[in-house]
């Protein structure tokens, strides 16, 4: 008749108890080993032997654009670093001494730019873009900076996006002497720096007109000429419909889009332009953001060419 464990003699029970104690000890030992491994740096980081690990629960990636509140100094390193080495990128572009028309077009980024401000429509423009989660760059005219009606607008524009120099009196730059260039470009730059508290390194010549003297002045003062790849033609009297079509027909990655912030037709076209950019899957960035994240290639700079 089979016997149960409880009915075995004491001597016969000893090997069984010994095996049981051994099994329990083995289980305890394994629990300690597993706990130790689970708490080790190797497992906590999710790394593989001999390789670089990644967090098990990486944070959600942030959009690649310039955050609202960033200043024009970002690319030069006085603000948040964008694109890895913004200072090196800026120096390369300054040293090239070529006007910039666009980014490389390797990322779904576009830059909205508004000339001839500050003006009465600037706050409206900022509000519309902010509501859509977008940003922009504003090229300011120096003689307007001191207008009482526009007090605080340049600083608000710089905090929202970025600002650039658009001369003091909005005159053609061709044929000007060095002292005249300083009166137009240098004076505006100094005024903008004082009003915004940030570095101003972008210059846009009125009507896009420039010559070797202008180029030399800009380069020698550590600035970059920013032109555009899409002209909305709003400054030429285009209707709101025409402004929208001009942007729609040319829009592609890397574009710098020329608009003007002191025209009602531009304001009427802006909601449709915003929606178009969203529908095409593009993200707006400031010009400094575009230069940092998707700078034009050396070939594009030399050939004054753009993708698309």
C-alpha cells in the first residue's frame, strides 16, 4: 500500500526535507539574481551589449521649429540650440557671402516672412499665426521703429518669431557709399538690437536689389542677406486671391515666402495660406530656424538655386 509523506518514519523523511530546503534556497538565490539584474544600469537603460542603448519609454519628439519666444540670436548660440551646431552653420553662411533664397528642401519646412513693418497689422498677423501654431520672420524698417503707434511691436515680433533689418528708409541699396550703407543698414540694426534685446544678423534689401558694395558691407558686419524663393506679389497690388495662388503654385519644402504685413489684401489671404501650409504637411519656422535645420548647400548658394 502506498504511503503518504506524513506516514514515513523520521529517518526516511530527512532526505525529502533536505531536498525541499535545497529547492527553497535555490529559489531564493534565483530571486536575488533576477532582482540584481533588473536593477543594474544595463537593464535600466535598455542597452544592448557593446552598443548604445535607448530609453525604454522615450519622450515624444518635439516639433522641429523655433519655439515662440526665441530670439534672433538663436542661430548664433545666444538662445536655444537648433540643429546641432548653429554657430558653425551661421559662420559658414556668412563666410560664403551669398544671398540666401531658400533652405535645402530636405525637410518639410517653410519660412513665412513679412516686410515693411512694424505696422498696424503686425499684432493681427502674430495672433493669426500663433492660433495656428505657426511662426514667422519680420523685416523691419528703421524709421518706423520710433512711431508711438508701434511701440512694443518689434519686441513682440522678436519674442514670437524673429526680426531682421530692412534698411532705415526703404530705399534702393544700389550705388550707395559705405557711410550711406551704414546709415541705412547699420542704424537700423543698432535700433532693432536696442529694442528687441537680441542679435540682429539678417538683412533684406528693399525690392531685393543689391550690389557688390552691399554684399561686402553685410558680410563684413557678420550679417546674411535673406531674399526669397516665392514672391506673393502683394506689394505689387495683387488681390488676396492672386496672393494665395502665387503661394500655392510655388510652395515646396525649403521655401522662403515674401509677404508684407502692412497690406489688407495680405491679411485677407493669410488664413488661406495658413490652411494651405497645413494641408501640404509643412511646418513653418523662422528664417534662423530654417538656416539651422535645413541650410542651403554650397552648390545652392553659389548657383542661387532652390529645390522644387
